[in-house]
C-alpha cells in the first residue's frame, strides 16, 4: 500500500497594520460606556488596544469611551480615546478594540512610547514634554506640474498686466515726488482774498435814509442818485452852527420844524458790491451805506504769511501763483507791497493780478503760492 504524500499547506497569517507592544498601563472606562471600571492593558498599538475584561461582557460593535494611563516615573500619562469592540475571547475574557476617536497629539505620544519600547529605552517625562513642544506636522508638498505652453492671448494679457502695474507705480512715484517738492520749496499763504477797487459811500449826518435805487438794481451810473439823507436842523446845530438874532423860543421852533435833505449821487459807473442799509433806517454819521466796485479793473489780492520777507526770499515785483475759487491759475501776478500787518502780526502781501473779476468776487478766498525764483512754476 502506497503511502499518500500529503502536501502540508500553512495558512498565511494576516499582516498586521500596526505593531503591537505590551506596555504596562491601565484602561479606565467612563460612564458614557456600557460599563465602568479600570482594566489592565494587554497590548497597545497605533490602531487599537486589548485588555482583560474579566467578568464584564462586551459584545462586538460596542462603542466605549475612556482613557489610557501609563506610569512614567512618578507621573501618570493619560490619553483619552474612544474605541469599538472588535472581539472578546471566551476563555481569557480578552477584549480587542479599534480606535474611533484619538487626536494627532496622542497618536504621536503613543508612537514615542512604542518606538522607545522597541528600542529598549525608557520613556521619561522630559521626552514627552519635548515631543509635545515639537512641531511634528508639515504642509503637504505640492506636486510640481509641467508648465503648459502659453498662447498668444496669455502673453498679451501678461504684458498688459505688467504695463498696467508699471504705469500705476510711475504715477504713485510722481505723486510722492510732487508732494515732496511742494513741502520743500513752495510756501502757501495762511489766508488770502480778493480786494477789488471799491468806493465806500459814508453817512454825512445823523438821520434817516431813503433809497432811490430801483428794486434789484446791481449797477449804477456816474451821477445817478443813490439815496436821500434826511436830518433835522438840530443835528447841524450840534455840529457848531449858530443862529444870531433869534430868541430861544424862535430858535427852538425853527430847529424842530426845519428838516434838511441831502441826495448822494454815484461817483462812478460801478457795480453795487454791498448795500448796508435799508429804506427808512436811521443811520449815524460816518456809517457805511454801500460799497461800489469799478468793473473791469485789475484784481488786487491780499495775502497773509507767517514769517518775514527774507524767510520767503521774495520782494516787490516778484511773481507769485494765484489759484482762484473757480480753479483758474494765474502765474503772472506780481507783488506790489510787503508790510507787517499790525492786527495779526503776519506779513501782509499785496498782489496785483491781470485777471478781470466781477463784483461778486469781492472778498472771495484764493490760494497764493510763493516759489523760489530759480525753480520753474509747475
């Protein structure tokens, strides 16, 4: 009888995903788990753990929450974990579980403990602290792709973007340079306004004013009646007029009855710049009644500067730049007078401009800029 040769085939053991080591520790299950208690660890890995459950029965698929505790010298290292029960052996009551929740930092600590155990080294508390302080994570390296050949449209668009950024940078540079030029070389007046050639009509006597101008009139001709001033004789007597040959009663009656009227005429063909009185108003002597401006005359500008003429490096006859309220810039205005203003203590500069302004421009604010003679006007 021939013996049958039996070919013995051994089942290949399933390759483990993580290395298991027998670290001394304990597992403490919390109240959220089906059971609560402290159990001894059999082994632990980066993917799961096993422990002796004793008389506790845990069916596969049960979700447990707890923490793993290791003894490091005089300190305990605790790691919170959540795991799912995979199996429970009937004879040894050994329970195996797979992690469902464990953070990256605890995973790094487990890797440190397992590496030191396999290398035959002791893990101390200083090693754990150094591992927690060390930055163990890096950004994922990007895969370099081969550059694609750019089309004509891509090149034109890139060129347009480069030119656009260049122009924007150039404009910004010119703006900064212009501001530095103004700050370093140009001096602006603290205050400046337009002063047109004007004539002022004053009240000759104390009395009442009656306007003779048409309603809404803005221009008057030379010799045209402007207004009538009515005053009693008593005002003239108070100014030193003496009447001889009259007794006191006669003088008093004459004074009370006598009324004098004076008509004031326009001294020029002018525009009415300002009317300071109303019809029938009582006005005192030497009060301003109205201001008349000669149209078409050159504008006179008054400017106040903080400093001296030597500090400004200007003199009579030098040119200054005047910017009017409507945006017109005049570069040919010349300085006619430089005096110290008694009221404000500032340098008063009288400027004659070539531009003809309407009467409405009287006292209109302007901007006056003084620049050194060796610099061009920008």
